[in-house]
C-alpha cells in the first residue's frame, strides 16, 4: 500500500474530471488569460514569432541568439527579418528546424507538459494528425528541439512553445550518447510504440514564452483588413516631407512592399518636416527612409530604394514601375508629374497613379487617383500645372525667398502637413483595397480659422461646389473631371 500515491492518483483523477467538464465559455475565458497562466520555466526562452497564425501544422525555421529565439516560416523569411532588425549584424545566421503545431484549443494548466510523454498525451486529443510530424522532428534532432503551438480560440490564436530535451542519460553529452531509440533492435525494426516511448518518455520539457511579431498582429491585432494590404506593392515617387510621412503611414497601416524613388539628399531645413532627422542629413532621402522603415517594420515583405529621379530609373528599369500595384507621386513638380502622366497614359498596363500635393501653408491638400482611362492628371490642371480646383486662394504671394541663394520656397508647418500626408495615405489604402475608383480626387482642408490666419480664404469655385464647407476642416471625395481640350489625353 502507498497511501500518498493513492491520494495523488485520486487528485489526478479529480483534475481529469474537472478538465473534462470545462465548457466552451470557460475555455474562452481561460484563453483570454492564457499569458498569465503560461510562463517560461527556468531554462525557457522568449520566442519572437514571425509566423502568421491561421495556417496548418508545419516545419518552420528557428534562429537562436544568446538571448532570444526567433521563429519564421522559412530560412529566407527569417533571414530577411533578422537583416532588417539587426542591420549591423554581419554574421551568417545559422538556422535550425522547429515544429509548429496547430491545436484545437490551448492546453489547460493541468496539461502543461513536464515530460515528452505529457506532450504526446495532449497531442492525441488536440492534434493527432501532427504526431507523425513531431516524431520526425524528434528523430532528426541531434539534441533538444523546439515545438511551437497555436491553440485556436473564438477570439483568435494563443501561441506558446516548448523545448523537448533529448532522451539521454544524465551527464552524457549530446552527440556522444548511444542511439537510445535504436538500442536493442535492428535498424528500422524498433516497434512504433517502443520508439515513441523512447522519444517521448520521461525526457524533460522546458516551457518558452512566445510573443507575436507577425504583420497581422503588429498592424492591428488581427484586424481582417491587414492581410490584403500586406500583399500590396506601392512605388513612392518622391520621398520628401509629404512623401516620407505618407510612406511611414502606409508602412504603419501594413502595406507590405514599398519602393522609394528620390534623387535628393536630406538637408538641415528639411528635418523639421521630414520623417528623417539630423542624423540622416547629407544622406539620400530614399536610402535612409528605406533603412528607417526596415528598422521599424522588419517584417515588411520588401523595402527598396532608388537614389535617382523617376525618369532615370524608368529609362534603366521600367519593370520597377510595372511590378507595382500603385504609384504615389508627391514630387509636386509639374515638369516631372506632367511626364509621368504622359507615360502612364501611353504605356500599356501601367498601374494607376495617385498624385498628392499640398496647397500653400498645407492648409489644404489633394490626392487624385488617375487610371489608364478616364480623365488624365492634366485634365484637372491649367497650362502651368496649377490645379483648376484649388481649395484656397491668397491675395499675397505665398512663396518666400531663401536668403543666400535666391531660391524660393513655400513655407508650411509640420502639423498641417500631417493632414495632407494622412489624406494621401488614406487615399492610397482605399485605392489598394478597391474602395476608390480611378478618376476620383480626395481633398482635405484645415479649419477656416487656420486658413484665415495664414491670409487665405476658400475659393469661390470650391464654395460653389461645396457650399456647406465645415468650418473646422474636413475631407471629401470629388470627381476628377475630364477636360474637353486636354493637351495630354484630348479629353477623349
Ligand atoms: Zn487629360
């Protein structure tokens, strides 16, 4: 007789019964609190997971730094992330294989495994089809191996992971131990139940904590609109104050591929309105902004840059323009944008273009989405490249002379410019998601007070078109009208 053992068995049985009676509501509550129950054991690590939940059980790629573990779908995806995240790191990353197993539900505290056998126990119930995969992983493992789990709940997935230690004798070094699985049998003749016992027996299991760093989690905690945006590609012509802010907003929103084209070098007076700062002065805007985006969003699928104007780039590599879903031009130069408009209309299969610009002092802004047919960009412009439908007008000149060199510039503040950048970014995501049709213009205006303060007022045309202009500012979509005698598209 072993009274202690009997009591212990009774407790275990009682626990099993309680577990069996857990209903869905309980499981859902528990899943909400999963992180406060599951904690890493002494040898456990923090795992940064780049895996997109919602897939199937599969082999994945693992990189172990001295501090953390990183999990990615494959070596290439993981390496891309690590290069973005640790740009100074020149070492060759050595990846190992790990298993990712999708469970019907997260495991309960009573099921937390301490041994290999306990892992098999919950797998038999929650993912029996994955046992073979785990068996392969165990046999291929030279030493310990990592398994990450995705437990499905009504409120989304719960992620956790373990490390299964090798079934070796205490104190025996990895690689020197005898083949514990094979022992006593001829090769290939180990009965399955004995092999499983040996691979998943009393061998120890460590617990790891998993944090998600995948796009769906980063860009809105699994909001459904994130995935379609992540597959989209945007080419930004211009990475100045407006272009850089719009690019940053697009990256934050979760657009997965951004290419930056700009020939200019950042200068001190740019810094007050640009995403980049003094540390990047005298570097190319396109290159430094690409690096900044990569540092901030290492999971992005692609971030490219070209330190040249778009015409030069197009001359060398027109495919860059064709292999994108949308072009966003913020260069604000009629010379450059008039040519882009011409190319966009003449070249077959050219992607749609959004032309974004700010009016003086950024108290108003425009984002016009132009397709390959319908009105062209020039349809809304006069011969000098000024918009036919300005929102504000001014009695005095709005440009100021720059001392020393005689160049003129348009003064505007970073706060009001952010309204225009938001307009351009919002129009871009709408166009990418098919929520806005080409031949549409989105406009933004600041409060009437702000416009008056800068010495401006609404144009008569804008007031005629839209008499109930809100005094506190707003946005609106308008039709980009075709001009009958357009020099570019002939209006036809
Ligand atoms: Zn036209």
